[in-house]
């Protein structure tokens, strides 16, 4: 049973890490729509549907102000980000009133016949998601543990789709739990696309995350890392990382361009980096 939780995503909604993660998610959803056959999208740590940008928690942390509000103010004309701005309904000269969480982005991307499953441990968040989500596809929200849901619902009947695993990293064992749950899910469904988010706090810790995934000896893993602060800045979160297993064609180039654009607007001059590359090859050597 998961430990008791204090994490509340409202403090972080719309920060640079949310932006980076959602850009990767939207690219993969778009790629699934290149084919007509229905797909399945599962969000194991879904949160709510939308985050109110006027909420006291948002003002208190200031993360959205330095993240999505800044990006809209300064970066709205950047062509490579056009689809992202469309998905979050970013408009020129307007502050964003609500920021969509991953389940809202998924729900919005589904077509009739596609299916979304959102799993969230906190009942209040899950109920908010249930109330707020609208989709022409079939959507379902479940209160429960996202890792257990991977066991219960994979592989999906559709046999194509993606899984987003976006835990809060409140516990020091979270990475271990995520890698373990993913490796079991991959055995059951090796052709799905998996997106897994991780925080970047230092160079050593980032290397450790990469090593963990490399050790699984699973082919076709892309990592997309963006840092906006120097590693030793003493801020909680220097950067945001995304592991994408079975990434769609074009993801490497797109994320490199999109992250470079975001970095140019959001990072302090000269701070941080963008690093998008393959962690493992198309085929593993025997
Ligand atoms: C980083 S937030 C999710 C943000 C969301 N995926 C997005 O991009 O908008 C992590 C969420 O996981 C939830 N959570 C924590 N432990 C969980 C678990 N074991 N299973 C499912 N959800 C969990 C938290 O309540 C929180 O809402």
C-alpha cells in the first residue's frame, strides 16, 4: 500500500517541468493519431483535470509565473511550440486562467473510439478529474495506485497506445518503484510507448537515473532532459527529465527543438542545458 501523501500538484502546475513533460506527451499522442486505428492512453498518476491559475498555492510558489505565464508572454510566436499553445489554449496578451493537467490533455486528444484511463490515489483529485474531463473518446477515472493499475490493465485490447508514469517523488524509493513497475509492464506490453518523468537535481543524480534505465537492457529508449538552473544552484528542481520508451518517429528532433526554444525563454542566461539523445539503441546486442 502506498505511503501517506503530502504532495499537491497545484503548487507545481504549469512550471517548466510540467511544460516539458506535456510537450513530450502531446507529441506522442499526435503521433498515435497518424493511424486511424483506435489507441489507448493511460495516466498512472493523473492528478486533476485543470489547475486554477488564480489559486493561492499557485501564487505562493510562483512556479507557473516563471513557467507557463512567462512562456506565453515571451514565446507565443515560436513555431515549434504552436501545437502546445493550442492544446493549453494559450492566447496572445492573455494570462492563462487554468492550466490543463495531463488527463485533460489526453482527454482532449482522443478521437471517438480511442480510450483514456486516469488513475489517481487522492480521491479529491480523482473526483475533480472525473468532473472536469470532457472527451469525444471513452474516458474513465479510477481512484487507486497507478503501479497496481499497470498490472491490471496492460496490455490493452487496442494493442497500441501510450502510458504516462508521472509520480510525485515524495519517497526516496519512488524511482526504484517506478523502474520496477515499468519493467514488469514492458514484459506484458513491449510495443507500447511509455513516458516516464523524473526530476533532475544534480549531475550525479541524473546519471544515476540514466544508469537505472540502461541496466534494464530494453531497446529504443530516448531521454529528453532540460535544466534551467545550474546543478549546484541549491534550488529543489534544477531540471526535468523524460524517458520515452518506443518513441514515435521524429520525437528526438522535435523535442530537441522544442526544449531549446523553452530553454531560451525560461532559463536564466547561461544556466542549464538541453540534452535529448538515445539511451539505448534500436536493438540490444545479445
Ligand atoms: C506529479 S503529479 C501528476 C501530474 C499530472 N500527471 C500532470 O501532468 O498533470 C503526481 C500525482 O500522483 C498522485 N499519486 C501519488 N501516489 C500515487 C499512486 N501510488 N498512484 C496513483 N497516483 C498517485 C498524486 O496525488 C499526484 O496527483
